C-alpha cells in the first residue's frame, strides 16, 4: 500500500470520527436545550431535578431508556421491526459526508480539506440519501402491526414525498448561481455575499419544507400524539425508541447544516475561525426549529398537502424561473 | 479485471429473473416489480456499454428509461388501485373479463 | 478492489432478485427490489456514471419504490391471495424457458455481435469536464426533442394516474 493512500485513509477516518462525535454530542445537547428553551418560552422552568438546571437530564433519559424492557409485539414482523430504527438513523447521519464545515487547514505539512469527502455530485448525493430516510418510517409503521403506526407511516411517506419536491427545487436556484453540484464550490461562491440575500424565496421554501421533511411541528402529523397516539413509533420502546428519537434530531441537524451550506454562507464569516462560524450558524438554525415548535399549532392533514402542492411547489418553480431570467438578462 | 462481459452477464441474469417472475407470479404488483427489475437490468447494460465504448449515449438513454419507468409506475399502480376497488383482488387470474 | 466490489454487488443483487421473484410477501418483495436497485446504483458508480447512480437512487429507490410500498400497504394485501393459483403447472416450464432465454442472451454476448465504435468520451475527458455537466450539455443540445417529449409523457402520466385513481372527479 502506498503512502498517499495510507495518509488519505487515516485522515478520512479521523474526520469521520470527529464529525460523528460532534453530531452525537449535538444530539444530546439538543434534547436538553429543546426542553429548556421551550419551557422558558412557555414561562415554565423545564427539567430542574437532575444536575444544575437539569443539565444531566439527557444522560438520565438515556439510562432510563437503556434499562427499559425491550418490547416486540407478538404479531409484529420481527426483522423489519428491528431494521426500521436503523434505517431511519443511518441516512440522517451519512449526509454529513459531503457537508463542508471549515476551510482548508495545514496539519503536519498536509493540506486537509475540512469536509469528509468533496464529491462532484454532492447535491444529488444529499437528495439520494435523504430520500432513503422514508423507508425506516414506512417499515416501522408497517412492521408494528398496529393501525395507528400504519396510519402514521403512510401519512409520513406521503408528507415526505410531497415536501421533497419543493425542498430539492428550492436549492436548484443556488445550484444555478454557482453552476456546480459540489458543496465546497457552493460555499466558496458565498465568500462575499450569502445566498439568502440573492435567493430569499428559495430560502423561505427550503426552510418551510425542511421543517416538514423532518416531521417537526407544525408539520408533525406522522406522530401527532392527540390523533395517532405516537404515529409510527407507537410500538417501540427502550433503545429502539431512542434511535428514532436520535434520528429525528440528527435529521434536524442535517437539514440545518444543508441550509447553512446553501444559504447562510457555510463557514464564511469575519474574525472567528471558520469551524466556529459554522457551528454558530448551525445553532441559530436549530434554535429556529425549537422556536417554531413552541409557537405554531399543528396543521390539518389536507392543509398540509395543499400547502405543499398548491403553494410551495409553484413558488419554488417560480423562483427557478426568476433566477434563470435574471441570469440570462445579466449575461 | 472486470470486463464488459461481466456486466452483460449480470444484466442477463437479472433480466431473466424478471422474466421468470412475470411468468410465475400471480400478484399484479409483484409482476409489475419484476418489470421494473427487467428495466433495471437493461439500464445496467446500457451504462456498461457506454462506459466500455467511451460514449455518453448509453447514460442518456438510461435517463430517458427512468422517466418512462416513473410514468409507467404511476399509471400502472393507479390501474391496479382502480382494479382493486372493483374486484377486491390484485390476482391477475381474476382479471379475466375484458369489460365490466 | 473494484473487482471485489463488483462481485459482492453482483452476488447481493442477484440474491435479492431471486428473493423478489420467490418471496410470498409483497412487502418483502418490494424491499428486495430496493436492495437490487441500490446495488445497481453502486455498479453505476463503478462504471463512472455518478449522475445516473444518484438519479437511480432518487427516482427508483426514493420515489417509485415508495409508491409501490404505499400501494401494497394501502391495499393491505394478505399472503393467502397468492395460494390460489389457476395455473400451478406454469412454474416449471417458466423456469425452463427462463434458462433458455438466459442461454440465448449469453450466446449473443459470447458471439462477436456486440461490437461498437469507440466514442470520444474517454474516462479522462469525462472526469475533466464532469459527468453531470456533459449529460446536461447533451440533454439540452442534441437530445432536446426527446427530453421535451419525456416531459410531456410525465405530464400525461400524472393526469392519467389522477383520472384512474380518483373515485369521482
């Protein structure tokens, strides 16, 4: 084995390890932060018992879930029931492979690009991977052999297919401006001006459909507690439930990271180091998710579908048209 | 070293399995999935030819095949749903009258 | 390395396809087909067709197969359905004819019938310009008419599907 390949493998492994640990830590802190922030927005205190200001609450939750009895329903389809949480979590995590989180840095004489891999179809990769996330939820809903779960699974697949279209089309405007599908190029093109200023409609469509895509409030119909018990994960308990929970937060972090990369200038920013800027923007996006959740009521199912097909989809197509028109006129 | 023949044989195996599936299954949806498998096998040989002949046409044809497959899936599944509403079954042996 | 990947993917895709054909439960059949499609996408990447690989996952695995699963789950097909078979003796001749078909295809592959002219898009050239860019260029220049016709086809298919599936218009 030659030396370059060895260096490449070592560097890639370190980057993968670092990114995954960072995501895991963010998931854990998000669980605490969401409860605290929502509590304070609703003039409550939130978790206070475990540790100072409930700081150890996620660890307590984790231990509780770990020691709970792992129930598999008797008539459930065992293989799919076990596979479903994994199928939900993995696509959420592997999207990070193409997201650039910093500038090139020099370490021990090697120039290291702070992105796990820079592939020239990064944009398509993100959509290929995120479209696989549906299967986990659909499989969970079907394998549980429970009508609430099945309804939740079917709702969620319909919702995610409907919102994937505006989600993808809203980013096309940015891709047209950068004329590259590589995410590193997209970030580099925003050194002077962030895309949110050039593509405000695109950002609006992306932000709305991203919330729907990760099944968050006000679009959390797949798990609407008041009508479907808990949707597709009604029958899940213990660590398998924890995996769905983690997948939801990992998905939130993924779509926020894509928003930062495509619209908020990636790691660009003055004074502070690039990685810090990236984390700051990511945190702002995640805060936005929590803010929305504690502000808006849930939509009805037909309203949800109409909103996607009759409003967001035409709007994103209009955005592409306008972007193309301006690009042609400016030459 | 993997040659064009390897890909073509793999594509032939997948295509044959699709044909056998269409012949032996009775569930309309599974027959439909076998047709999708056949389309995929043909796509694979298209891309293999394109790669080994240094051409781009193969990949473009796959692009068109995929659009046709998508259109076909939408209409075909709609037909299956419509038939299911009337007959309460998707077994093709029960779909033996030409009109209602 | 590439050879190993090819053999692994080929083995997995063929196994999954066999299960797809002989599996009783339609949901599992659909999942095995998804497995085959993902393997074929990996083979596309081995063949340096990154764009097609991504589209394969997005269109086939992400859209078409979700539709299939959706319909299977909505219709709630039970496994008993399949057991009443009007033509039980069709199985053996069908498999035999399949083997004949396979032999015929292999004979064609082995004969030198499948020869073609070498094109201009060598791997080095494609990598220097970018696979996606080249496909885009060709789609909007030489293949513009077929491209537009497929868009009409998709439009017609969408209308047709709604007409068929909707109970009352």
